[in-house]
């Protein structure tokens, strides 16, 4: 089946450009933070992240702490409500996602999609 070939290629590119992704939770956390950081009008807060159903609160806390320690995610005080934190991707992580997107587009645009 062609779908498995495509999935293997995506996984290969993801490992190359986004080496911090080890679990499905890592992928989902980073994707949601990136979406809210770049496309949404409102930054992602811890509360919203917990409500997304990615995993248990303990799992999210553990995976998020790892991503923060690695410098993938940056926590900041909310601009309007200084009591809450907002989550953002680091500049280096955004560049990694940009390279990943370019690699995916090049793969799909060069006639190799079967």
C-alpha cells in the first residue's frame, strides 16, 4: 500500500528535522503550541493544553517539562493576565518546523508522490 511508503517518508523527515519528538504526546503538544503561536489570535495556556485531550495531566506535565528543558518550548507570562503562563515554540524549533515543511513540500512536488 502506498500509504505506508508515504508514512515512512514522513517519519524519516520528522526524525531528521524534529529530533525532539519522541512520543505522540510530544508531537501533539508541539503542534498545538505552534498553531497557537503562529496562526491563532490567542496564545496557548497550560489550561487549554490540558483540555485538548492529548493525555493525562501528569503525562502532559512530564512531556512539557522535557520540551522546556530541551529549549523546544518557552514559557512566558501572559500579556494581559500576569498570573497565567503562555506557551511558545523557540525560534530554533520554528526553524526546524519550517525546514520540515519545506522538505515535505519538496518531496510532494518533485514527482515522487506515488
